[in-house]
């Protein structure tokens, strides 16, 4: 029990570790009473797990290990000396071997068509395992640079990663490139030249192996180029910044922004659209409104604020149509006594809704009821309400979606290689899901009269803005918005606007620059309006469990009624009713006809004789 408490204490310290508070937290970990081998092993495991999940900070964690190794005590168990350094070495080896096993198991499951887990679960597991594997490789490299691991161990790792030369594993090759970029400058000395030449000769051949993806081949070529360039990066790879550097860079950015504003807007701006204005006319911009309390809770509120946000997150994670009322009461019961907590509530609901667009109607209802219950606050003589913060969040997310699309398109055009193709695609999919989820949520909030009709028209105009050079995701978002709000916004007073929108959409539906999928979505939206916004088939949201049971009972009852009535004589079925009886008993069969005529002949003969 005591060891458990010490583990929790260490976890709390390590969880807050970053560059600015490095020394302070180092002293706090030292102050923990580490008086046995179990606690020491726990400290190593805690820091190790954090490092693997945050590979960008591996250099910082390696430094932390380095300083701790000189401070923490050694222990003895069964006449065996247990040191911090030895436990760390064991952990590195254990994680390396575990990574290899997990890769083999994942590949085996794929080959055998394993269906115990869903594809989504397998993919999530694979991504997590890959992150740990590559994080471990990077940490091993950083520990070697601190001389906590030997050069012999590094050569062993490189040989392992190069082992499958004839049939290379993508993740092994990627790990090799990461390791080389981390330790190359230190390990590539004259005494190791023979080994290094042999490694890079293999890597040269692998870089032309078409079994590997273009992304991994490019990584190999970059590593080869890096060695030729005496391990000097073309562009300096920066680690995490200290808080003073962040503030300094932010001040420089504000100064540059002020200069740009003073010069006025550029005539050659590449922005596709002007910023959306979601607020009532004359209000200050959302950035100004949110500036004083957006983001993480400040230090004065301490961990009480973090605890509240965790409590809110736990409640929202369980939200479904069935337990809506119960969890609504639980959110109300949380002590929301300041603007920071209120903002946190909105951010959490928003993030959940955007990742679960099927449930947007439910989340809009949740916002609607919360708006009438949660208190208002005042900061800097400015009234802060739930509804106003929600409005700001909608606008912020709309503009963020536009920026992310522009950045993704720009990166594709310029052939950006800072991120791998896989990372860019993952980022693009996530941004697209958020963008379309935000559009659906905006529509549902309008239906609850939490956003105005003017805002809806602004959104539609923005999405239709690039008429000559349409953006696929904008057009898709437009169709989603129209299917969500069409019935409510298409009234006589708005007829002129709606006719103009649909005139454009009609032309876009024949624009061959758009994919057939998006053109079909446009045609469906046009057809939906002609049909007075009545779906051919009702689009149902998630059902409550009682509704599922009720529908099943009705279906069983209807089926029983059909069976009781028997087959209809006027059935329009293309086939005659199936005959399940013994052959020879059915009317109209050849055997029946023969027997019938024989009986008739016998009867006539008997009648003549009589």
C-alpha cells in the first residue's frame, strides 16, 4: 500500500514534467522516499511510459534519467545489486522485445483474418504499439548520447533492425532511420567506420527496394544524405521550448501582426474567404472576448479546476439518448462557478459532438437545456454567458476548419515532406471529420434557435463562395447543412435567397471538376427541396433502447398477423405458392390426372353395363 502511494506521488510529479519546471520536479522526485527496489523500479517504469507516449520530449526524459541515476540509491536483493541504471537497461531491452512481439502478432492477425477484434480496434492497437515502438527507439538513442547505454548495445539494435534484409519490415526500417538520425553523429567515428559503411550499404539497397513504401524509401534516402552531410540537418530540428522562449516568440509575433495591421490588408491575400462573423452586429470579435479566459486553467485555480474538467469529461463520455436526463443533472451538479469552468464545459461538449456527428442532435439538445441552467459571469466588465461562449466556439471552429483545409492543400501542392504521407493523411481525415461535424452541429443549434438565421445565411454564402473553383469539402458541408436546416430556413421570406443558392447548386451539380460522389450529393439536395424537404426515407438518429424493443415487438406482431391470415388469393407474387406436401396429393399433377381419368372411364363402363 505504501509503495502504491509513492508510485502515485511520483506519477503526479512526472505527469507535470516539462522544460521550464525540470529542476523543480527533479527535486520533488528526489524528495520522494525511495527506500526499496520496488519503488525504484516503479519510478523507472513511470518515466519510461511517459517518454514513449511523448517522443518529442525524449531528450528531456533522457536528461531526467541521467540526473536521477546519480542521485537515487542502489539496493540489494538476494545478494544482487540493483541500480537505477540496471533497471533502465532492463526496461529498454524488455520494451524492444515487446515491440517486436506486438508487430509479429499484429501481422499474424492480419494474415489470418482475425475477427475477434473489429478492424477499428486492431488499427487503434497497431497505432499505439507503433508509437511505443518508435518512441522506445528514440529514447534508446537519447540515452546512448548521455552515455547511459553502451555503443555495443547500439550496434546490436542496428543489426536487429537491419536483420530482415531480404524481406524488410517497414516499421523496423523506419525505426532504423530514427535511430540513425538520433545517434549518427556520435556513433559514426573512425573506429566504427567499417560497421557504419556496411550498414549504409544495406540501407542504400533498401532505399531502392520496391517492397517498401515511397515514404520509408524517402526516409532511408534522407538518412543516407544526412551521413554524407556529416550529420548536419538541413534545417535544425528543435526540441520543446521553454516558457520564456514561447512568450518571447509570441511577443515577436504580436509585434509583427501589429505592423501588418498598421499597413492594412494585402491585396494579394491568398485567403479563400473573409473571417466569419457569428456574433450580433457590433460585438467585439470572439478572439477579444475569449482572450482573458481561454485555454488551460491558471495556476491560482490549481488542481481543483482540473478535477472539475475531468469530472465533466467522465460524465460526457457516458452520454447517450437513454441516460440524457440523468447526466444532464450530473453536469448541473458540478460546481461551475467561474468562466474558465464554463468555457471548459463548452469545449468538451463541442469536441465530443464533432467526433460523433451522428449524435449532433443530442449534443445540441444538451447545449439548449444547459444554456437555461448554467450561470452567467462577468470578466473585465464584460458579460459572459453559455450562449455567447457557444457562439464564439462555433465561429472559432468554422475558421479553424478553413485554415486546416488551406494548410493541407498548400502542403500537398508544395510537396511538403516535414510530415510523412501517413501523418498528413491522418491529420486530413481528422480535420475533415471535425469540419463536417461542426457544420452539422451548427445546423442542429440553429434548429434549437441558439444560432440565428442570419448566421446560417452567412455560412451558406461562405460555403458557396468558391463558385468558379469549388472546394469539395465546402460543397459536401453545404449539402449536409442544407439537409439539416432546409425545412426550417426555406420559408417564403427567404425564397429569393434560397432560389439563388439552389441555382448555383444546380450549376455545381454539373461541374466536372467535382467528384461524382459530391455531384450526386448536390443532386440529392436539389431533389430534397423539390420534395418539400421530405426525405424519401426518414433519416433516423440513434434510438433509445426502449424504441428498439418496441419496434421489434411491433415487427413480431405484424409477422404473426400475416401468418394467421395465410397466403392471399390475390397475391401478386411472381411464383405459385410452394408445395411442401407429399408428391401425388397435389391437384393438377400428372399422376392425379391419370387416376382421375381412369376412375371416370371405369365409372362410364359400369354405368353402360347397368
